[in-house]
C-alpha cells in the first residue's frame, strides 16, 4: 500500500495529521539494522544510509515516507538514530560494506532469488 499526500498550506491540525500518517510506515530503527547485520562501525551504517537514500532519490521515492532522523537519550547524552520503513530497512541491509559477510550473503541470496523467479516465469 502506498500513501501519496499532496500538501497545500493547511491548518496545523491537518499538518500534524499528515505528519503522523508519514510516520506510520517507519517501523524499524537504523541502529537495529546495524546490530542485525553486524555493521563494523557507525561509518558503515552512515554510508549504507546515504546509498539507500540516494537510491530512493534516483527512483523518485519520497525520503520522508522512508527515513526520519530521530533523537534519543542515552547514558552518553542525546544521540540520533533513524526510523525506517520496510523498504528503507531492506535497502540499508543490502547497502552495508561489501567487506561485511552478512551483506555479501544477503546480496547473493537476492540475486539467486531473482534468477529463480526469472527462470520460473
């Protein structure tokens, strides 16, 4: 399901409602992706996020429905993270460093699955 919202200047209540609608699809945290994929460091996560956002831009997929920077408190103070849609989650997973064995395995599995689908059609 894809939600498309065209926004004209409206009341603050409607603006708030539209903002909440965008957030409905943001169900993952980028920090969780980094842990699951065993990213080496924060730089690998940041690079994966950048590549994923660039892919969305090139495909004309609105970033605001897939990525949202958020702030959390921790023992070290205020830190930031990202809320991600399912699409963004998967893009970040496959856009980790090519030296990461989990990323390599996922990319190869996606290609094999794609080849199987092509062979079956």
